[in-house]
């Protein structure tokens, strides 16, 4: 099955983010809207015109980069999805199989913070994946 993706508009947006984006100050457990982009195959994409998706910060790597986990409002059960609670008035889950490193220039705005107990569960689950 081939999925149609708009790589051209994402490339234009990505150049703007790279050239003019500002690195944001962040902390682990933060939830941010993020320009994830149009990605290859079944890698998690951002949605809509801006290719955006909420993510939460799992780990700080440097002043400019961090490890994030994309969020979904999909209610389908999967062992690689952990329910977080409500984000932007919608029930959300972390898609731990899609974690990735991003530059903080991709961040748009902070929208919340994950409960410490849930964060600890996710962190332990990720550690056990390896």
C-alpha cells in the first residue's frame, strides 16, 4: 500500500524552520506542539498544513536537541501506546515506538506537562524496550 505524502510543502517549511526557527527552552515531561513533518513510510507524521503533532519530552540531550515521543488521540489498543490522560481536551496516548531526536527549533508552543507517575511508567517501559 502506498501512502501519498506532500513532501514538497514539508521541505519548504523545513527550510524556514532551519533558517529562522529559534531554539526553545524545555524540560523533560513538557508537552509541545511540534513540526514533525512528512516522514518516510509509516514513520509518525505531523498532521494538517503545518505537519504538526503534540510530543512530550522524554530526555534532554543538549541545549538544542531532545528525545521526544509523539502523541496520538487514536483509541486503538497497542502495546507500544501508553495512555497519558487528557491533552488539549482530548484523550491522548504516547506512541513509544515512534520516539526520536528533534531539534527544539521544531517546537511551536508548550501545551502542558505529563504527570510524574505516568512519566516514570513511560520511562521504565522505554528502558525495557532495549
